[in-house]
């Protein structure tokens, strides 16, 4: 996973291994994953998703929005500072309330 943060933008790159490992994580698997084994680029601003490219734009670009949000939030939790302007739309709203 690669992460780039700017003042008002967050960009994340997930490799095919990143999405596969996430979808098959013991105890937290996503059995019917549409993202497993696919490369994902996503960019967010304070209002939400700005750009999404799957497998470099080749083939089907659709994916389940709940899976996409969970995958990105899981990868960025603990890596994106909680005080970043995009934190709530990328990570915060998807964390389980404890």
C-alpha cells in the first residue's frame, strides 16, 4: 500500500496482494470479494471519493461500495492521522463504534 497525503487530499494505492490479503484475512474475510486480487487507486477530498481506478482502468470498474469503503478504511486506519481533514470520510465513519 502506498499513501500520499496533502492538506485537503488523500491518495491511496492498493496492490493486488493488498486487496487479496485483506479479503482473505483470517477471522475477518470478505468471502464474495469483488476487489480481491485487483489493484486499486483512490483519491479523496473532504467531501468523499474523487477518483477510483481499478486495475489501471482496464476492465470492469464497478465494485461493491461497502467492500471498497471497508477495504480502504482498514488499510488507512492507524496510518492516516486522525486530525487530517479527510479522515472522517475515509476512515472515521467506517470504524466500529466502541
